[in-house]
C-alpha cells in the first residue's frame, strides 16, 4: 500500500487539530472530570459546524463520501487531545452502519448524527463474553416487534445517546436492533472507567422495539456485526495512536528540560533507551494501523492486519504509557499535570482493545489456516 496521506486525510487532520487544540484545554478537561458525563458538547457542536462529523460519511446521508481512512485521521487527532466526544461510537460505528445497511428512516438518523443533532452509540461488550460477534443478549419476536433481554457493559455515550445499536441473538441468527434508552425495559447505569470516559451499563429486561427497528433485517445481522467490530478495532487503534504520539512528545520534552546532576535526564542512557523503545513502539502502531485501515477501506480481506494492529496498539500502548509515567516520576501522577490523563487514556484503550496475548493467539490461528 501507499502510506501517503490522502488530501482529504490531511485537510481533516488539520481542521480537527485546530478545533480540538483550541477547545480541549487542561482547564476544560479538569472541568469535565467532575461532570456527571464526560462529554464536551461545545467541542461536539464545533466539529459538527465545521463539517468534521459528516465529512467521512457516505454522500447518501449528507456526508463527504470519505471513509475509514479519513475517519482514522480524525480519531488520531481526537486521541492526541484526549477530546471527550463520541465520534468513534456515534459516527464511525453507528452512523456508518446505518448509512450502509439502513432503510430510508435509519439513514436519516445517520444524517442527523453527522449534523450533530443526535448522538448514537453501539453496545458491543458483555460480561464474560469474549466474542462480541456471538452476543449472549437474546431477542424474541412479539406480536408488535421484538423483546430483548440481556446486559451490555461499557457502552460509550449511552447515558446521553438518542439511539443505541444493540446486537442480539435471535432464533433466526444475530441481528442488530435500534433501541432508544427511553424504551420500556431499558435501564442505563453510568459506570466508572479507567479514564473517566462516559460509559454505561445497559440492562435490557424484555426491552420492546418495533419490527421496523432491525438494521438490515435478521438475514444480514452477522455481516453487520462483523463490519462494526472491524471498524471498531481500527478506530480504537487510531485513537490509541494519537494518544501515544502526543504522550511521547510530552515525555520527550520533559526529558530535555528536566535536569539532574547538571544534565538533562534524557541524556542518561537508561532514559534514552526507554524513549527509543517508545519511539519504535509508536511507529509500529502507526504502520500497522494504516495497513489495516487501508485494506478495510478497499474492502480487502483484513482480519490478519486488524488483529496485528490491535496487538501493537494494546502491547505498545502498555509500554509507552508506563514509560511516560516512569520518566516523569511523581509529576506523572499529579492530577494537576496533564500527563496523567495520557496514561489513563492509553490504559483504557489497551483494555478496550483486549488482551495483546489473546490477539497474538488469534493471529496465530489465522496464519495457521493460510495455505503454504
């Protein structure tokens, strides 16, 4: 592949960075740390007004017709600034799925999400279920539609989302349902996460949805979930890349300025080696991300590349996050200093991506199935 950024990627990257760096200040993040929901509505509206939210959605829903490569560039910039907005869940996952698989009314919901009028999200994770493609949550047909029972955890933006996309297992196979938090049988409970991001437990106790609230029908449910999971892995890796890049810049700057024994600590061999290793780790995340995103955007087989990117984002993310804290020393744990947020964000992304060891095991299985 050609790793050169497209013109659209560069434009969106610059536009997103200019908006995010202006609005996502340390004071603003401190303010949001104490809020009930860590959601920067001012930044969200600014991104919508600038056309960033809609830019990488299909033209059929009022977007610019770009795709996962451009969305990854936006996420990279939001990861750099730790911007607390649900671009990944609302735009990259939910709106993109509605635009591709939805009927006219569902595509209109994607259009409204791109305009910043509504917030969407996707409920993928379940307790003790390591395979989101096979949900434990179940749905049964009723006289008027469907009844859904199950519990989803760490659902991003669920506390203020207008619609949640909920994959569930039906007697006819996996299907994706459009559930409004106000529906009967739906309970949303805020959860405390590693980096204080806005995530919730969503309990569905016979939650009622209409027959027209199934995305793509039951016959395409498994395909839709697989698509969402692939995009989620690439999108989270892009976010992690931005977080790690900025964290590395901050720690390198600190190592140049912090003086001990009349020398910058970055000149000490042990510190220099840690920084060099972190630099290599970030390059590995960057290279594997763009390979996976490009193949996904070109509709090429990408499972191997996506799992490779996930492995590096989780494994390298762990090492870089700890390097940042170790080199900063006590300053890195001071909540008045911004660097602690990069540690928390990198760890959150690492946990969300899944065990690096598990990704390596599954990658080995994929490679073992490839004919010699």
